C-alpha cells in the first residue's frame, strides 16, 4: 500500500505534536495560534537554510559555511543601506542573493574543479568569510538607528497574519518541493547522491551538479542574511555564530542521509520545526536553554541510528530478493 506521508516524516510530525501537547500541560498559551505563528517565524531562517543544506547533503557534500555566508551578506547589505538608505528593497534582496550565490559558487568550484573534500573547503571558507566581515566593518556594529525604516521593516511587515519572513520561508518550501520532485535538476540531485557512478552513465555531470547545489545553498544563505539582519536590526562579526551546526542538525533529524541520495523537503522542514519548538519551549517550561544542545545532539544520534537501521533493512530485502530469484 502506498503511503501518502512517508513513515519517517509521520514519526517526526508525531513527535512534534506530542512535544507540543506536553508543553501545553505546563503552559497552555504556548499552543495558541498567535504563539505558534511566532514560533514558526523564529524558525523561518532555519527552514530556509535547511532546504539549501538539504540539496548539498543529498549530493554527498556538506556546507559548513552557511552561517558565515549569512553573516557576511547581512553585514554587507547593512553597510550598503547605511551608505545608500534610499536603495529599494528589491535591489537589496537581489544584492543579498547574488553575494550569497557567489560565495556558494566559490565552495562549488573548489569541490568540483580541485576535488577538495567539501568539509575541508567549507571549514576554510567559513573562517575566511568571518574574517572578511571583520575587515570590511573594522569590527564595528551596524545598529538599528543607522538602518532605514524600509530596510528593517520589510521582514517584519505582517500579511494575512504572518510576517513577510514567514511567507518567504513558506514560498521557499513550495518552490523546493516543486524543484525536487518535478525538475531535471531535482532528479539529478538525487541521482548524484544515490549513485554517482551510475549518474555519470546517464549523462549527469556529478561535479557540476554539486557546484549548483552549493550555489543554491549560498543564495539561500545570502537571502537569509538580509532577512536576519532586517529582523533583528543589528549586524556584527559573530552574527549567527555556530548556526551552521543547527542547520545540519535540522537536516539529519529530518531524515536527510549524510551518505546522500535520501531525504525530502518535508523532512528538512519538520527537522527545522522540531528544533524550533525545542528552542522556544525550553524557557517556557523552566528548563535551561543549555539543554537544547543535549536534546539536539540526542535527536541527531537517534536519527542517524534510524537511518542506519533502515539502510540495513533495505539491504536484507535486496539480498533476499536476489536469493529467491536464484
């Protein structure tokens, strides 16, 4: 029988629902629609970045520079806004996405053309991007009073009950859902991650596909950089420090296989929502936020173990089918 909702996503959605019900027993206001909308808005940057990271991980790579990309782009557009406060928001968005895509392309070229392991490349560029932030800003902050009202107000503008930041996250989910299921690029992502050698025989350029995956991830990081700075109305060197680990955690918890080729848009979104609920719920139930790291780490271990067990089960089924055929 065909499942309308994959088992992994169903289990994760159930876990989020159970978590919300447990929190509601301590503080009923947490599950109020208005508060859940706020939780979703808080999680929106993580959802956007997780979708970009998902594409990279599906190709058997990883991008640890997304938070540094976010921070550098955020600082750059904040400084541009200070220098040219009248610049239209669509132009700011275009600059942010382009800057992010360029940084993603640098990662992609190094992985594709020089065959350097992705984790090494992105660790290096993560440090470089953070260093560039310090160089261009001289270590100074860009504060709310220096930014134009239009710059900081765009992400906060409420439409149909949700801020623009939330609507951008929803639009990104829809676009990626269509892209991964209905386009040749989406199919090539899964093919490269599933079996790169077979992908070559079908005419897919593995290195080029990985390059474009990094560009997509970088573009989303750049977009999130502007949205982040606009929402919090501040830009500084260490913005989103360590956030790249949370992005990877969201993907792994959502069932995106580190080995590549296995995962879904829904899984990445649910993984991000799980972390978002945990992050927002801990202070409500009087639990130290430091427990978030332990909870996230435990969820990652459980998710990896689940993936490994599922992989072994599929392997046994294949072997049994082969034995039956003989």
